[in-house]
């Protein structure tokens, strides 16, 4: 009986050890999976095929559109009674910029008055000549002569009126300087009580319409072959470093400045919001496009490790893997890839370095 009890105890001990062994048996290793938090923090971009482009940076400045830039000169000399605008003010076409008292206007007004008098006299002479001709008191030649004198008087009146209009004579001897176009006062060389000489050759105002402006870029001789008409351009300024203004090269000035050894090119920019200020410094990035194409990914998606380049490919939260790529070239925010990717694949562009390290570990 005692022997039987010992055998039962041994059997129970073996069964207990077997169960414990089953309990400590290691479970199958689970594959990599993105957590909910990590899944929300990542961003994706598709691998796309694009034309290969090159970027070049140039320096220059913002300039007013010279086709909408007008110098304003005084047509008469005299004493400046008032100046109604300041540098940087916006004006509308026809707005009075300044008033000048000028004795020269007296002669203009006299010419208008004399022309009016001559016209009235010529009209009366023609009327009398016609009446006398009807009464057989003169000849047809006298009537024709009176008509000729009337035509001369009308021409003289028209000329005098045109001069008066050009001089913008309103009343007395006061001359008004008006804005020829709508725009901004970008130069001012006149002050109240200034005496303007009649032979003055300098302008008193510059008015520029800045709805469109130019970005004038300086191109060194060694870079001339890199630019061409129609190239896309992105312009940024110190005033608004985070803003990019898009345009195209629309003119290349085929003249090299001997002092700078540089040629200039022009980019026309829309400036309806008025953010681009003439004479401010600018950086112009131009882009040229080749006929060849290549697969592209955002540059921020590329991981450089151990002198090699990698990206993290995402298919699902449980299907994430690292791929080595061969970089053809990097142009700004775009990296061109020659090997390692297929069009349409999705790469992770945010927090991919953490995932890369986790997968490698």
C-alpha cells in the first residue's frame, strides 16, 4: 500500500511539472505594428513620376512697372502755393497733386481771350459779307475771303483752348498739377513756397502704378546659359520671407553691365495686394525643366544613414518596411530617385525616423 501511494505521488508531480512547462512556454513573436498614436502622427506622400527640374537662385530687386511709371513735370514756372500729397501716398488719375501761381498763365489766358474775340469778329464779317453779296454790294470773292478768315479764327480758338487744357488753367493765374495715372507717389521734389523756374528740367513727382511690378534679377556671365524665356520663377523678399510670389521670366536684357559683369532678366509679378515694394531686395529662384522624367518623393521623407538613403514605405499599420533608394538628385523640396521605388507607393514623411529605428531594432 505504501508503495502504491509513492507511485501516485510521483505521477502527480510529473503532471504538475508538465503544466508549469506549458505555462512558461514562450508565445509566438508578434510582427511590427503602428500604435494608434503613431498612426495619427504620420503623414504620407505618393511616389510620383515628374519631369526632372533644376533650380537656380539669383539676387535682384523689386522695381515698378516702367510701362506704368510716369514723371510729372511742371508746365510753367512760378510759386508753389500748395502740395497736397506726400511720398508713398496713393493717388487717383486727375487728382490735384500741387497748385502753382504763375504769371505765364496770363499769356495763355490772353491768347484764349484774343482767340474768342477774333472768332466773334470773323463770324460778324462773314454775316455782313453774305448780306452785302445778296444786295449786289460786293462779290462772291469777298464772301469766300470772309469764310477763310472765319476758319482761321476757329483754328486759332481751338489751338488756344488746347493749350489752356494742357496747362490745366482753372481760374486766374493758378495752375494745377494733376496725377496722370492712378498709383503711388514714388518720388517727390517739390515743397510749399518753392519757386519753380520756367526752364526747370527736373520732374517734381513720379507716379507709379504698382498693380504689377517687376523683379529684376542679376545674372552673372557664367550663369547666362542657365536661364531662358518662360522659365518659372519664385520670388521672395526680406519684408515677407515666408511668402512666395510666382511668375515667369518674360524678358532677358542682352546687355552686360561692365561694372557688375552681370546681365539682367525680368519677372512680371501680380501685386494687387500691394505687398511687393519697389526698390526692396529680392531673391529669385528659377526652375528649368528637362525632357527626362524620374520618380520623386518629398525630400523630407528621405533618411540618410551610413552613407545610404532610405525611405519608409507604408501599406497598412501592420505592413511598414524600410527601402533603400538611389538618389538621382535633390532639388529643393523634391528628391529624384533612380532605383528602389515604384510609382504609386506611399512613403512616410513625418516621424519616419522613429519608425526606421524601430524597424531596424
